[in-house]
């Protein structure tokens, strides 16, 4: 049940992200694309009243084309709002306008989206592009952790944002080494050294407090602080209360790390995996590490690349299917208009690309131009194959090293197998 819920959440996030990319590519000739955000507590009749008023105000638009296009968009929105007595649970986002589709061609498009989180403001805007920032913010990480790695020579501060480690800034110390120079008594040297260590800890605490407390929605999103370093440095830092009191009480734990520069942040997250085991990044790292371990074995049960994974899926040999959330491909079924030939083909899809504009080749039997009989997103298509044999499907982000490796080195498609097949 938990795996199904996680998959549903990952799929919805993937679809939402892909939809925003598509909307971001759409452009109008003038300020004729309408963005309308309706929060859940807004009355629909208030919205339609404003839209009718805006329709009347269009008479003041000098450009006849822009005036006509804006009025067409408003009319299209009004016709769709008739079907709503009230906004959905999270409100609704409406994107409507005359889109440039290449050359001198245009097309009136209207899309209504129910966002994954509640909209909190009412917005009506006309522009040459759609206003997507409120929805893009919903893709942001919901849980954020502060990361600190330190020893007595240097320290580095960063964030763990969802599955992504974000380095921020480092500092170095002027703490003298343990061996004193001539002309100083041992007691004086040790006293000066302790003062320098204390000042360095204060410097680290001030930096971390400044960075972490400046985070937007700190009290809602900031879940805690992880501190890494050698013993006894990290213990001294925690015990000395060098962090702001709001951060001090959110310390999750202290963890041994070998590095205290930027690379130490990833090591800290890795070593804190037990404390963070509920987080997506830890689950994704664990599943990717399983795949990589199988891959390097002589008799490893792993496969990668679309062709190999597809054959293993058809054989029912896949235990876990790994798909990168950066996959932007479509599976096409191409056909000849004379009904004497079909083929399946996978193509890469770039935002703003129209499949109908592609040269898909000709029928090898009679030379007629092939057309698209069916089009399916590659993740939907492979997931459907996986469902037939109870295969677990994981959509992996590329916000960490192993996830980026899935996207860049393995073509975004990989599998942990139930048994080896030779494919």
C-alpha cells in the first residue's frame, strides 16, 4: 500500500512538472494570454462578473487582433466556468489564449488545472506568456534540513531540499595548530588556542543561523539540523549553543564525517540515513545503490536502456523498474493510411515540440507517409507493462548523484531483475 501511494505521488509530480514545462513554452503575439487563479473560497459568480467586465474593457485595446483574441479567450473561459458551482478543493488555475504554433499559425487553447495544493490568491493577468510561478512553487521541496560539517580548520553549511543537496558557503579558521611556537608558555598558548576555537565556533554558528533562518516559511518547512564532523569537535559545537535557539532545539543528531568541505555535505546525508530514513532521497539512494551493486556483479540481476528493459518487462523478469523523472519521450504507434503497415517507435519530446510537425517517414510497402495512430508517454507505457507482472515502479529524481547517473549514464531507464535473462 505504501509503495503504491509513493508511486502515485511520484507520478502526479512527474505529470505536473511536465505540464508546467509545456505551458512555459506557449507564447502569444501580444498581451493576449490569460492566466486566471481562483482560490477555493472564491465565488464563481464573482469571477464571471469580473470576466464580463474585462470583456467590456477590451474595447480600449488598440490592436484589433489582440482585442479579438482576448475577447475570444474570455468567452472560452466563461463557457467553461458554467460547469462549476464552486471551485475545486484546492481552487483552479485557468490558462487560455491564442497560441503561436509556428509560422503564421495560431490556435485558441484553454486549459483548466486543479493544483496539488490550495491556491491562496486570486489572480487575473494578460501577458504574452502564462504566469506559472505560483504553481512552480508547489514543486518546491516541502521538507528542508540544515546541514553543517565542521572541524577546527574549516566548516561548510548547506541545505537538504527534498532529494537535492544545496551547498551554500564555507568558512576557514585561524585556530593555531597544537604545537606552540617559541616564546610562549604552554598555558598561555593553550588559552589562546581555546579562545580561537571558541571564536571559530561562533563564526560557524552565526553563518548557519543567518542562512537557515533566512529560509522562506522557516517554521513550516525547516525540519531540523544535521551536524557532521570528527569527535570531539561536533560535540563541542552542539554543547556550546552556538546556533540560534530556534535552530539549537531542532538539532536532529551528530554524525561522523571524513570531509568538512562541500563534499562533506553528501557524506553527512549518507551517514544520517537512519535518522532520515523516511525521506524520498534516502529511499531513492537505497534503490539506486541496489541496482548499481547488481550491475557490477559478474552474475548481477540488472539491466538498463529501453530495449533491454522492455524485453525483460515482456518476459516478466523485472522486480523493480527505475525511471528518471527527466524522461521526456513518447512511444508512437505509426501506421500507413492504406492499412498495410504499422510500427512502434520511441522519440524524444522537447517542450513546445509538436509531433504532427515531424517527418515520420514513409511506408516501406507503398511509400505513403506514415501517421501517428497512437501516442503514449514512455513512463505511462512502461508502467502499464510493469503492472502486468506486479513489478514495482520507482520514478527517480536527478537531484542527487545516483539519480543523475540514472538519467545521464543509463538513459533514464533501468531495472533490478528477478532473474537473469541474457538481455
